[in-house]
C-alpha cells in the first residue's frame, strides 16, 4: 500500500515565534512518525509581511511591484528554513524549498500572481529520499520569464493556494489548513458566541462563505480545490480535534444543512453609476485592481460594491470615465450561505422578515443559488448576524 | 568612448535603516547622473544577520547549514530590494538581483562558500537597458547543483568578495567599497588618535593588514582583487572625500612608505603541541574549521595561534589526536605591515627594541617579507600599537 501523502499548511500565527515553530515541528514529526509522507507549506512568521510592507513604505509611497515581491517573499523563506531546522534538530530529515525551487510557476503578475502550473519533480525526489518537504508559501516563479528566475507573490492568503495547488499536482490524499481557529463556523464566534463549528461544507458553500467574509480560507484556494477535487481540512494548530472538511457536496450535507452559516463584512463602499456600460465600467475597474464584490443592475443605473480599501482606486476610475456617480461608505454586508437553499424555497422571505422585525434597513440585496447577501448599515451588522443566526437555528 | 563602469559595495551600517538607504540611493543617483554605469552590491541592513542567527539559535543549537544559508541570504535580498525601490522613487531605473540571478556560482560549501565563477549575462543585459543593477551580496548558487538552485553564503564579510568578483568579471574600471570609516589607517584610530589615513596601499600590504586585524576589508576580497587586478577604493559612505586606494605596488608607494600601518587583534589563543606532525595537525584543524593564524615551529614542538572564538573546535581536534598540548588565552597580536620593509633591513630590530623599551613581553614572533607580527599580552596590545606607531613615525 503506498504511503498516504498529506499537504499541510501553517499560517503566520502558527509560526509566529520560535516556540510556536518548535510546536509545529513536533506536530509534523508526530504525523511523519505515523507513516505519512508530508509536504508542509508555511506563511511568514506573525506580522513579518506587515513589517516588510512598513519597511518599503518608509522608503517610498509607491514601491516598485517587482522589488516589493522579492522583499515580501523573504518572509516565507525565513519561516520555511526555521521549520526545517526545528525538524532537523528533532532528528526528522527535512528540506525547505522556495516557491521557485518547489516548481511553482505563475502568470507573472507582481503582487497578485495566479499559479500557472506546478512541476513537482524536486518535491517528489525529496519525498522519495525520505524527507519532509517544507515549501515557502505565497510565491512562485514567473513562467513567462523562467530563465530569468523572476519571483512573484500570490497576494494575501496566497499560501492557502500554494498548499492546494501542491496537493492537486502531487495527488495528495488531503490538504490540511492549520490555523488559529478550530474550523469554519456558522457565524463569527466573536459576534455570535454560540456559533457552531461545521463538520463539513461543500466547495460551493465554502466559496460563498470565503467570498462573503469568512477569513479562514482564501477564495482562490477553494476554487483550485474544487477544480482539482482536493479534500480540504481546516483545523486548529493547537488542538488534535477534527476541524471542518471542505469537499464534494453529498446527500448527507444537503439533508442536514439548510443554511451553513452567516458571514459578514463591515466596510464596503456602495457606488451608483450612470452614463456608461457595464462592460466598460467593470473592465476599467479590473484594470485598476478594484476588487468588485456585488453588482446589481435593474435599469440604466449600475450599482456595485467594493472594499472601502479600494475606494481611491475606484474613484480614479469613475472620474476618468467621466460618468455620473455617487457613493456611500456606511454599509456592511450580511450573507446567508447554504447548499440546502437550492431545494428549500422561502429562505429569502424569512431573511427579509427577520431583518424587518429587527428594524434593519437592507437597501441592496443580491443572491446566488446558495447565497442571499444583504447590504445593511455598518452599525447594524452585528445585530443582523445575530438575528439571522437565531432565526435559522444555527446554534 | 565607452561609459565608465564602477562596482560599488555598501556595508550593513550604510543601509542600516530607511534614512540611510535613501542617502545611499541619492549617492548612487549622483554617480549615475555623472554618466557612470553602476553595479551596486549591498550587505544586509545593520544587525539583520545577527538577528537571523539569533532566530536560528532560538530554534536549535546546531542549525542545518543549508537551511541557515537560505535564512541568512534573505537579509541581503531585503536590502537589495529596498535600495532599488529608493532609486525607483527618485526616477532612476534600477533592478535588484539575488546572487544566483546575478550569475554568481560557488563551490557549494554552506556557510563559507568560495565563488567559483561569475556569468554576468543578466547584469550586462540590465546595464545595457540603462538600469542601475543592485546585487544581493554574500551569496551565490552552488555550481555543482545549479539545476537545483541551491543557495550558499560566502561567510562574514562576503559582500566585499561579491563586489570584487563582479568587478573582475565585468572588467569594471574600479570597485568602491563604502564603509563607515573613511579609509585604511596607519593604526586603529580608537587606539592611536593621531593615526593617519593612507592614500594608497599595495594588494600585498592590504592582504597583510586585513589578515592581521584591519577589519575594513575581507581578506578573500583582496586576494581576488590582486589576482584579477581590480582597483579597490575603500571610502566613507558619509563623505565625498577620497579614501584609500588598493592597487598594484608602484615605485611611489615604495619610496614613501617604509611601514604602512600597525594592526592588532586582542584575542588569540596560543597552543603548544607535541606528538604529531604539522601536516596531520593542520589538516585536522582545517577540517574542523579552525582559522589558524600564526604557525611557528623550531623543533619537535609546534606552536600556533587561532582566534579565541575557535577554541572549542581546536580543543576537540587536539583531544581527538591524543597529542600533548597546552594553551594560553592571555595574548593578543601586534603586526607591522609595509611593502618598504623588503628593502629596508633593521625594521625587526627596531620593533623588538621598541617593545623592550616599553617593557612589553613578546613570546612569539613571526614574519613575512612585508610583515612582522608579535604576540604580546592582551593587556599590553594598546601600548604596543601606540609605541610602534610613534617609533616608526606613522602619524
């Protein structure tokens, strides 16, 4: 029987200091002792990425994107070597690889590159040699200029995508995402104290949950997992308990969960635009790197939302297009996500009734087959999450 | 007329923080505006290397050498990107390259690799494109395993060697070593306040000065400069003044300078060994990485010195060889260096007379054609330097 191959990913808080790194190494060593082949993807230690961004900001307001990528990638190089050293010190054969060494190629877009391919020859050779392979997350080599060895980073949360892409390329049996929470919940436990940990969710649900505010997984990593059928297991670094499985939808999930969870974001800017076409507007916004979230159009007016962080970039685009527009910054968004929604009419009606009973205005509503999203005033976000969590009996 | 090509190297204290990096960038920009092609080698910022060593030490007492090299190399990656960003912000086209990207290959010895070759194709292409090329010092790619992209570091002070090797490979007109002192002095100004800055020294003198305690240049970088006839200019980052030139010996040097300088070290351990052969002893010490300094043998007893930092390693070797040995730790070393010594007998006599008059014991003496080195009690090192500096009228 071939050995089980598991890809594990440890986030920045799991490797924030020497003690935590040693703890992670002990966890890896136990798993290795159980006979599993292991590829381990690590993020930068704790706040390293923010510190490096601060260093760049002290030099210039607009750091060159190529240089910034090389700078930021050092954070993951460091944590990968330290985890490997800790394993060596415990007598566990290990080797750290940078993203390029691990065979990860990208489309070459600095700062938010997408993985274009994985050539896992080196990883497989090291596994064959009996080593635990530690891979620096969040990075890869530009495929277009492979001979120049240009390093690119995948953007915030990119290490999740590194792990899933490696799991897909290696045909791993599972991809474990270790984090400082114990799984995916029915709502943010800081807002809803009796929120429940979910045992399993489908890829589609996880996509909607991640896209609408659940911070536990990067959206793109879930897309890659779905496309390559990689079983994800989101779990706590600091506990042996099972977390949340993300996998193909099955009947059991559908029966049990009408609604998987309620997610929220606190700061979205809502724009109302007239005098342009949707294609012109959204291609200009995409070029400017604005992460458009919701789009609603019912007539000549186009309504869309984007993170408030992207406001300056969005305003530049709107001014350049010479359109009429207005915006408001006082909204957040509450989303109900559940694969069971498809076969259960009446979820929308119950959602609106719940918000109305709580006296909460919802000026914008958008839906997908497994999601209902309502923009509500930022100051009402917590109450809305709590009311919906209770109304749909998620506790 | 082809443009002048200059390789500049800035040490850790020159790029210790954002303000200093911007200052270095302004200096580079001025040089570029003057029409010179520039390749700039940088060390890690300030104490970064020590901080990274501390991080590794917090994980394990004996970090894996390969992982440690990848960890340490991130320090130079960071400073190189920041200098490049600062130039971009000033409108000066620039690009940072890692050691491997710059085409530097090594013999693959982790922690103290030697440069095996330089393939400057990428650097030349970037210069051709009008860019200032910033190269991360202290590192290269193992030639033996080039396909695996294994990173190796050159050991302490290795960035000097990076700069000189690049100057040699590119046929640069000069290699400028920027540091926090204004050149090479006749003695350490902290010990001899009226020590004088030297205008020029020969490669051989600089080798002896560097090997015997002058910290301004790494010995290996001087060897490479001599072998490839690279003109070195050691000068201050913080002043426009000329520093010290290191170049081929010429008549003018010989006439003017009988003695170029007095150097010193404070902590050497002296060993007396019997019961082995010199070849057996020193090959065992070399294998253990002990940096043997002076060797003196006049009979069956072998006397040698090495930095006190290497004491544990040396003792392990001596115990393993089962020889009879003793050691003393209370000595430092004072060295007189000067190309003019060759043609002026009597320097040795005057040296011994000066030390005797000052009442300073010199239990071990060793010489080369351009150097006289005396081991003296550590507590007498400063007085010996001052007495010799005055006796030879170096002020």
